[in-house]
C-alpha cells in the first residue's frame, strides 16, 4: 500500500457516478440528489466520477451535493483523458457515443498529454465546485484510437498524473480501465497509488488475478473494483435473458456461467449479489468496491449486502469448481 492511498478513508463501498450522468436512462436532479443522500446516510464517504459520465453532468450533480458536506469527511475521485469541448453541431441529439441520455452539446476529445491532464483536472474542479479532489485516474487509455493504441497515453499520462501528485494538487493517482494489460503497463511505467479495475476482478471473471494482482502486491499498489456486478448481470439471484454484460446484451455462455454461480450460492443460502459484492474484498489489495445506483433503495440494499454473513464453505466450493481462484 502506498503512503498516499493509505491515508484515504475509502471504506469498503463507494458510490460510482455513471448513473448520475444518465447512462442508459434519464434521471431527474431530484433522484440523483436522493441517491447521494441515501449513500451519505448509509455511511458511504467515497464518491467516484468522471467528465465522461454524462458529458460533465455527473460531476456537476456530485459537486452540488458535496458542497453541502464538510470537505474533510469525504473522498472524491475523478478522471482525466477526455476533455469536453463545445460541439454545437451535435447539440440537437443525445450522446449516443457514450450511451448517456444527455444533449451532445459538447464532445469528448482524447488528450493524455501533461497539459491535457492538467486542464482536465482544472475543468473537473470547476464542474464539481471543489478546490481539490483526492484521487485522479487516467480514464480508459485502452479505448484511444486503435491505430494509436494505449502505449502513448500511458507514456505521457502516467508522468502527468504523478507530477500533479508531486505538486500537491491531488493526493493519489492511478489508472481506471477494463484492460488488465493496460493497468499492468501503467504501474510498470510510474509510481502509481491506486488502480480502478473495471469488471476484471469479479465473481464472474478474474483475469486480474493472473498477473495484475501479484504485481500490485509487489509494488504496493491498491485496487478499487468497479463493475462488481458486470454491468448488472450479477445484480440479481436469477440472471436471465436480457441481462447486460460489458454495457451490452450478455452472451448465452456468460449468462450460463452466472446461473451456475447463482446455483452454488443458493445451496449455501447466499444471494448472488451478496457474494458478488463480497468476493473482491477478500483480496488484500482491494480497498473498496464502487457501485452505481438508479434509485436510493439500491444504495441501501447494497450496503446491506456488503455486510451479510457468507459461509467460508461457499468460497471453498466455488474454488473447487474452478469458478474463482484458490
């Protein structure tokens, strides 16, 4: 664990901001506030967001709420890599590119340069209405234009965020991605504190266990797990047709694996979502699980799930079946 991340009071569960940016469906300002209030009242003090989420909407909603709370009582992370720039020519349509139900009056411009990362942080602070954020992640360097690839964004972006930390502008820095290869390359490039591992260390699949987690242990890098429900597939004890996986329709073989997991959980009297939330936290380098919500009740339910008893026999059976690493 790095000195920077050790000082962050993340808690076991944090609130993710994609839903606050209207991903997949519109949400009223009142509902967004109620979700944030439910999180705060449930003891959650870690909030994650990004410019990407709703083209800045999630940051604005989160900032409005957090400005009513004492600054020393919460941890907030945002991301860099996509700058938001005016796009009047697309303002008459929704943000189909990002699947956010918001007017596309700005567009995302990839920029992992030192100047771009600095400007991204400054603009995020303006949208949030805060003087500082605690954590800055490079966001999805693996999704940059396929011809360019992630190598250059990592080569410029990692020193950029490390430099901001050394200036005292953020407390901790890292990378958020669905790609274990990119995350590995990132922590081998510079002294990072945290990784946000999205969907790659879950009850459903654990590619991060092969190389990434051992490397994190060796280097003292902590992990925040995002996508513990794999886009919703594990959020119910009866995964079925129509479930989402990787932000799209889940393939039949993935649904079959989720049902197999659900069946073993049921044999031990455990709901699949309970096991899905608690599984990543069994790994010592995982500091927190970050979850979104579309209504306040989801937050309250997930806080309950994170503390439900789970028998050791369940984990042993899942290991014996080869569904999770021993």
